[in-house]
């Protein structure tokens, strides 16, 4: 199965192939957020599958607090005091990202902890819920649900095995059938040759995180 959504990477810093200006990802854990993503949302998701808990509320809270502390330390000084062992790449699809959550995702990638990719659905670019449902029902192996907020706006999963993602400037293709090279061969418009100007929002985001 394959799905094309009308949104590319949230910032060029997510690019993995600079010569083609695309971000490619295989087998990520996935987070879906129907509102602006916050750092606490991100920490709750990571805490649920990075720090193993027994499923009890106290254990979930402890995992989220450990992840939040690690993310804040990555933003502030580039390295957490306690290791943040990320077993899979991180894919986030949300109705926007606040500055700290964007800074955390970028720095996790740029510091070499794990590949990350964020897709911004704000402005009606794509429907987060429809994309989540497509992925749940279309994945070769059903992804493990690890987080569901009380209001239903945030849903997090562990690794989505068999999922490949290729994100360009304006579009992203998600596929459970082909590898990234075949996706690019079928969708050559995803690749944008030439240099891309990196947006200033990254610098603003990291500065915002350090000041808080």
C-alpha cells in the first residue's frame, strides 16, 4: 500500500540525501498528533517505549519524566545526563510543532542519536487521523500502540515494520511495499536538486529552548 500526502519535511534539517533534497526513513516509530505538538507530548511517547514500564500510571509518568529531562538536556547542552536509547527512527505527523518539540527532534537527529522526521499538517495539508488509520490497517505488521492521550488527540506507536517514507519539499510518500529508491524512481518530483536555504526557525527554536 502507498499513500501520498501534500506536505514535505517540516524543515530542510531533516534531509538525509542533500544531493536530492529528500529525507528517507525506514521502519520508524510513529507519533500522530491532531494539535500542535509539545515537548511533553514527545516525551510521553518516547517514555512509553524507550523506558520500559509495567503499564501502570506511575510507571508511565516516570518514563515520561525521564524522557522530558533528557530532551531538555539535549536542547540546552546537546547531551543528556542519562542515555536516551532510541531503538528506531522517529516519525512525527502533527498539526504543527511548538518550538521546543521541533528543536528536540532536530537535535536528536543532528547530534546523531537517531534519525527523525516531522511532517506538518497545519493549514489542511493532510488529515492526521486518516493517515494514522491508513497506516494501522495497511501496515504489513500491525504497529504496537504505546500511547493514547485522554482526549484522543495524540496516538503513539512503536516501530512500524516495513514502512518506508520519502519526504520532499512539498510531498511525502509512505509505502509498505517498496524501498526508498524505488519510491524515488516512481516519484521523481520528490527530489529537488540544488541547494536549499535552511530556515531561520531552527535557530529560533534552539534559542527558545535554551532560554526556558
